[in-house]
């Protein structure tokens, strides 16, 4: 190939870089920062349940019920996203979120928390899904994992801000309903800011509606993403552990708060996310998933050793490493099994499996804590990550690669580039490539 033929390539690369990290990206970054900060302020939800007279099991049941409602909403959300696009649905989900966050502020009985948490979970699920679909539609297919990971870095900053602010509110204001009202009122205020940013982001957006908008069930079986869905289920368990029960663990130990955990978690995850932003091409998404599962397994196994505030640093770094690699790889690999016209449903389905994990694990983990204590609960979560890691290694193609039957990074690189191609419509077309 001549010099004149190769010279334009760096220019194209630079233009691609400019189109990825543009005004839309940074507005999305700010919106996601406000949303995750609001969500982190609600990590004290189990404390509110305890204040109103509930146990760990009741907290788990409320969370499980809310996730079930979110899953039901997802069955409709994906199809509506394909039909109407994020512009029409995104603000609606933000309003539902606001209703739930405001409900926390005014709840005075446990039954009210069921309603508020359900609205909160439905809105949160819809907002995250619309955000990911919107940003993926702005970039070339081979850079989707990168942009999802880069956007997600804002979430780590939000976790630091939200968890530290939550600890400060809890340690500053006296026992009673007032500090819960301030805590969840702050989440509602950030939800308002998010809604404003969404309206700015989607102004002028156009959506090409596909000729057919099948149901989520039909699409799921037509474009089955493969074993990555079980990794998504494990992620749901991990999110439940850290966002619902960790604060109760800290209270049990007499630790002032969970800010140390989430600050260390997010700093580690942010650094890994930036350093590994191109790993989807250079390392491969399946290997990223295996490394992420190792991080979660080790992080959960270290939590029983915690006796002081600073001990939380070590498990948090390990779990943060796992989160940084898992989320963009799982979302990109799972959603990439679906054609672009159905990317809304694909993303919704993949994220829905994380909620399946949360729905199944919340009452189970709460029951284990009530019956046996925190240590068996942490070891259960760690063992789950280990078992799913082994199963993923056996079924995803990594085992064949280890035996030398696949070359280099083929199972990571070729697949991300292949996402640019039009997907077939035969049943289970992805099983040979994605499973």
C-alpha cells in the first residue's frame, strides 16, 4: 500500500475521537453524574426501613418487589424505545424517578416504601437504559464499549460524592426522620437537574422507527445474547450487596459510614476504566468479563475480614476493579447481539438481567443475614461470582482459545467490529458467535 493511501487514516481516527467526546457526550456525562449521585444518596435505604420498624428481610423484600416492577416495565420500555426513541421516553422516566425519590421523603409507613421504591426503581432503570441507548447511537459500533465505559466513569464520581454526602448528613443531623428527609430530598433535587439536562440533550433528536417492533420476549429468543446474561445476573447481586446491605454491615460494626468503601471503590474503578478504555479491542470483551468476575469474587471474600473503617479499602478496590471491566463489556457484548434498529430492546434486556439478579438475591441475602449473619452472606456472593466465572469460561469460547483453537484476540476484537454489520433475523443467530 502506498504512502498516499495510508496517510488519511490518522485524520479519520482524530475525527472519530472528536465526534465521540463532543458536547453530547459531556452533557450526558453531567446528567449521569447527577443521577448516580442521587442514587448513592439512597444507599441508606435499609436504614430508613429499620427506622420505620422493618428488618433486613423486609428491606430485601421491598427491593425485590421494586425490581420486579422495574422488570415488568422493561418488557414495555424496550419496545417503546425502538418505536419512539429516547427523546420521548427519557423525560417520562425521569418524572417517575422523581415521584419515587419524593415518596421516600414523605413515607411514614413500610407499605408506602413499597410504592416509592417501585417508582424509584422503574424510573432509574428507564433513565439508565435511555442514557446508554442514546450515547451508543451517537458513536461508531466499534467504539460503543469505549464510550459506555467513559460515560460510566461519571458514575464513579457520583458514587464518591453521594456516599460521602450521605455519611455527612447521617453524622451531622440527629436521629430521626429529618435526616432521612434531607437525604432523599437531595436525591429528588438532583433528579430535577437530571430532567433539565435530558431535555437539553434530546432537543432536536430524530428517530428512525423500524418497520417492525417485536416484543422483548421475541427479540430475546431471536437474538439470544448467550452466557453473558448470567454475568449480568451476578452483577445484580453485587449491586444489591453494596447498595442495600453494606450500610447495615457498617452499622453492625459501629463504623460511621460507607464513604470510605465507595470512595476507594470509585477511585479504583475510575482509574481502571480510563486505563482500560480500549481493552475491548486490545484484550477482548470476554477476557474483560473474566477479570471483572475475579475482582468481584475477591472483593466479596475480603469483606468478612473488615473490623475497622480503613479495612474497607482493600475489598472496595477489588470490587471497583471488577465493576470497571464488567459493566461496559457486558452491556456492549449483550446489546451487540441485537441489530441497531432493536438496540433499545437489546440494551433493556441485558440490563434487565441485572435486575433479575437483584430481585432474586435481595430477599436471599437479607434472609442469610437474619439467619446466619453477614459473613455467610458475603461468602455466598463471592461463591456465586466464582461459579459463574467458571461457567462463562467453559461456554463463551475462552476455553477453546486457551487450547489454541482460536487465535489471539479474535473472540473480542472481531465481534466488536462485527457489531457494525447488519444482524440476521433467523432464530438464535448469535449462538455460534456470542454464546
